[in-house]
């Protein structure tokens, strides 16, 4: 290590404050994180690309600095959605620091990795106060039993109002309106449930019928519209 002459000629002064980093909550413990292996937890990060035409939600389960589980969810950009496949292979098995400096193909996924890194190294993880953290596989819980991302797709104009296209329950088939043309409910199909049934051999028409549900006061509607056609 090289020093300038100015520094060389300085006298030595002790630095009294040497208590280490502030402890952060990790998997039910308070940890003074000094090395990357000191970081554990399950947390999320949300990122966006430069033109902001797509977004990524990234979930990682980290044990002793190593990424053991990854869930990559993207929306809004076909290129990003394809990039997610590569990111899923790249991330697992790497240290948190390696992943931060890894080419994750897409701006949005890289940004999500950065935001997640900030969350977890400051102790803002979902498992911060869970003893021994969350088991590998916990990331799938965000997807529900049908293993599908929850997506909300709404389209609206000043002239014609709002159209529900897809919500947490599933693909919206019909919207129910009251006498004032206010939305009071909708009919939907749970795509994960339907496709799982078809995969198990259920006849498609029956699988569709069994996967249909209703939300709100749909049965009281005075007018029913197809949000994609009307």
C-alpha cells in the first residue's frame, strides 16, 4: 500500500470507536454482518428496465450468503420474460455478491437484484424474525397452490370507463354492472386450476366449468359485458 508524503508525516491518533457494524435481524437472530457469508434470509426486490416498459419481481432465499432458491416473475416485456429463464439458471448457487455483479441479461432483473441486495444487507427481509429462516421452497408460496403468478391487468379510458381483464382470482370472463353502469362484480376462470385439471385428464369443457368462479355481487348485475369485446 502506498501513502503520500503528506500522510507519512502525520502523527498517529487512535480511533476509539471500534464497536463493529450495527446488528441486523436475520432469521430470528441479531447478526453483525462483516462478510457475505453472514447474510441469510428470504426477501424480494422489484426492478424496471431503462425505458420502463417492463418490470421484474425477484425473490431469493439466501442461506449463509449463498442463493439456494430463486423465483423470477416478469411482466410487460417479451424479451424480459425470456431473460427470466436464463436468470433462473444463473442465480442459484452463487453468493449474494456474485449475483449482484452477474449479467442477468435484462435491465429489470438486474435492477431487481440491486434492490433486493439493499433490502437484505440492511436486515429488511421477510424472514428477519423467523427462527432459522424459511425453508427452501418457501418462495413458491407467493404463487399459490396452482403455481401461477398473481397478475392484475386493467384497461380504462375516460370515454368508455374501466375493463377488468385479469385479477388475482384469474382471467376475467364477464363483468357485472348495476343500473348505473357501475361495476359490482365479475365472473372469472382460475387458469391454473383449469390447466391442472386438463393435465390430469379432465375433459376441457368440464375443467373450464369447474374452474369458474364469481366475485362481488355479480349475480345482482342488471347488465353483463365481456370486457374484451364490449
